[in-house]
């Protein structure tokens, strides 16, 4: 029987979530704070963990870090729908958590019953998560913990609460992907690279206009997307549309984080905004992002609150299909880790329009649903591990130096 550890300081939430998962056939154990959660992760050996973000004694972010260094497992964060909660949740994803859900707080129509149903669905999904990518997340958490200890020992700062002090350290990792070095910017699910490799993928000397990239991801995506933007060469001068399945209040913080990790100008998309070469627009939570028109190498964006597609909004399909309709050349569609069918029709549309298509491989996808469904269409040109996607994008968009937009 699949084991699930529920970590939450609210007895009510532990009971509601635990009962819902128990009725779904899971074996349940609960913990009232992060300290208990870390201990039970070792003794109960859960297949999936649900983790509250803010708790006494040891918060969710630090608990994630400790669990991922000792007993790695897929972790689902449960977050308050606030700016602070969004930032903390993204910190947890950076430490190795795979996905998150936000708790109802009265700001929308979501209820505790809906949250319980969503938790069961997510746990069903994460129970089949790729264990090898969780092992890579463990390496990243170890690097964070090592840097924190070194910083404290050297008097450079002390980690308090969920914060991690400064400093740097490299950790050797041995796993199915071989041996590598995890440094300060390493991300689980993607092979780390040195600072010298950042934004330096080789480009042909002859290129005429800026290409367009549409990138879609869901479960497990934030860490991988972040790493891709650390590596995407600024000289490519691409226009990039990012659809990461996230609710409102999280996508703006996600865009800010991408902006700090990239030489590109990253922002949450607005209706009617123009996307220029070197710009990255992130689809806002609960809005579809579309390309309204392409003029003189720039894209005019449109947001809509149309029907959910595959149960989600924003939808990867909506963005890819609009780009395929408006962008005449130099177009590349990329689908990354995630659950469901969103992105398959979009990949078909981009391929039919003469664009290039790339999917993340199974070995490095925490959840292989989205890439798998796209690959099944027969319209994916290249299947790559997470650390090969940037090179595949560059190769696709610079063939013969012809990228007229």
C-alpha cells in the first residue's frame, strides 16, 4: 500500500487531508510540525509527503531540505495564498519539493472539500513520480544545507527560520546520471553546469531575426524552467512565452525569480503587451496567454479568461496554437515535465506550421505525462534530457542561420 505522510500544524487540516487520502486507499501517518515530519520521513518511509509551508519549531522549507538530504521522496507543498506564502512555496520547490497546492482562504470560491480532492489527485500523480529526479533533488538540498553550515561556521551569516545563509559549496553527486558537481545554482532534474557555461551555448555567426520559443510545463517544472533560463544564450535574442501551470499570486513571483536567473527580461504577461527580442512573458495564473499578432519581429500578447482546457488555465495548447497561427517562422515548441494532456495539441499545431518541437525525456521528468502525450502525436522532433534541451533549442533555431520571423 502506498504510504503518505501528512505534515501540518493544524489538527483540522491533518484530519481532513488524512481522511481524504485514507478513503482513497492510502496508508496515512501525520506530523504536527516539520521536526516530527523529518523524523517520520525516516521511520515511516513515505512514498509521498504533503507539507504545510508555515509551521512552528521547523518550517516547511527547512523540513523539505532536511528530508531531501536524508530520505528523499516526492513532496507536495500546501501553501497560504499570499505573497509571503507564494515566495515560501517557490523556495520549497527550489529545495526539492515537486509540486504545490494553495489552501482556501476566502479569496476565491475554493473550499476545503475541493482542496481534499485536489490533494488526492496530486498524490495519485506523485505516487508514480520518477525516483531518479528525486535523487537529484536530494543533491540540491545537500548543497543548500552544506552552504548554510559553511556560512555559519565562517561567520558569514546564520540561517534562521526558512532562510538559507550565504556562502558556496560544491557537492559531488553519484547517481544514475553519473558523477557531477552540484553548486549554488544547481537544480534537481537537470545536470548542473559551471558558471562559465551560463548563457554561453554556441551560436552560428549568421542569424537574421529573433526566433520565438513557447515553453510549457506543469508538475516538477519550476526548477527545470529556472535552470533552462540560466543556460539560454542571450545572443539568441529569442522571444519566449512560458506557460507553467500555477494559480494566480504565484506566477508573478515565479516570473521575478526567472528574471534574477536569466539575462533575458522576464515578466508576467499583460493584455495588449508587446513581446520583443530578449523578452520572456510568463502566462498569469487563471488566464490563457495568446499571441494576438506578429509584427516586425515583435509579438502582441492577449490574455483571456476562456474555458479551461484539459482542466487548466493557463493552457499550453492555447498559447502554442495561437503562436503557430501568427508566427510565420523561427518557432520552437518545448514541453517539459507534468501530468496530463496539455501541450500535445499545441505541439501538433507548431509542427504543422513548420516549427520545431522538443520534449523532455522520461528519465529526467518527475512526471512524464505531458511530454509522453506530445511524443505520442508523432510530432516531436527531438526528445532530450533536461540538461540537453537548451542545446536542442539552439540547434533547432539556428539551422543554416535561417530564422526569419
